[in-house]
């Protein structure tokens, strides 16, 4: 219902949740639920923000970190299918992290403080603890999978957009096969061994290109109708 950018989401194709974002000049706190056909408005986040990451399901969702100009945020909120509730903050405030998992077992990796970072933090439904660092610092990447079988690919580093892929086992990150097209600000879904990364941006414009990951390598698949 509300056009916006730099928002977060979670859930499945027939039970999804979208929240936060940015409509110039303001950050937004709106939440919307998708049932596979249409969107309906839900209750708002307590903290309007952009550049957060999401995890979980439509009835057990998680909003992690983000940005409220001029400051990065560490705030965490949980969604129960009706309303959002504030939880304990992450240790390091940042935005544009790659997050995934469930409401009680999630990770947030990389992101932007004053520069790109490699830090990973793990959330257990109550509090945050430090996890293993990414091998490559990055922000504006996307994560999918679970806390013990996680995936992060794409993003932007100190100089360039990235095609680099890393897998997480709950303790450490390992490098895997590169994407065919380096990009940032993409979106993703699936598991560590069956993931879809869709669209995004490169230096020079938006792309519609999509890629599938099988746990080892990437292959190009059908593009989206609209580059974004």
C-alpha cells in the first residue's frame, strides 16, 4: 500500500511481512502483511527506520538494527502477527546488515557503521552475542537461511560491488562460489543450499537479473519484470 525503499521483510510467498523503509524525506514505521494475493496494513514498528534487516515469519517476525538520520540504531523488535514489541538492543548500532534466521535464532552480519564492517551478532530471542566475523567486510548485502546454516552474498565493500558468497555454520563463515553478477541492495529467499537472489543495483543503475544458488555455485535464472 505504501511505496518505499530501503525496507526489510520476512516470511514466505503466501505469508510475508514488510516493514520500515524510507519515503523522502522521512523514515517509515509502517508494516504490511501479504497473503499471496494482496497486502493489508498491520500495526506499525515502534521505531521508524530504514536500512534494517528482517528474519522469521509473518507471525513471529524480527526487525534488527537500522538507521534514523543521522544515527545508526541497535534496536530490535519482535512481531507476533498483530503488534511489534521492543527487545534488547544489539551490541553495535549499524545499518544495511545481512540478516536471516528465526525470531529466536537469527544473525545480523556486516553492515555500515562509519565504514563497512565484518561483525556478526547472533540473537536468541532475548539477547545478542558476538558470532564469527565475515571474511569480507561489506554492507548492503542480503542474508538468507538459518543461524546454523546461513548464507550471505553480494553487497558493497570499501571500493566495489561484490559477488562474494559466504556460508555460516553458527560459528564461522566460509567462502563459497561467487555470484555471476556483482551487486548490492538485492533481495533473497530460501536456504543455504537452495537460495534465490533477485534484482539489486550496480554502479551505473538498477538490474532485474536473478540468480539461484545450490550450495556450491550460482546460475542465472529468469529476470524480474522490473529492475529495482
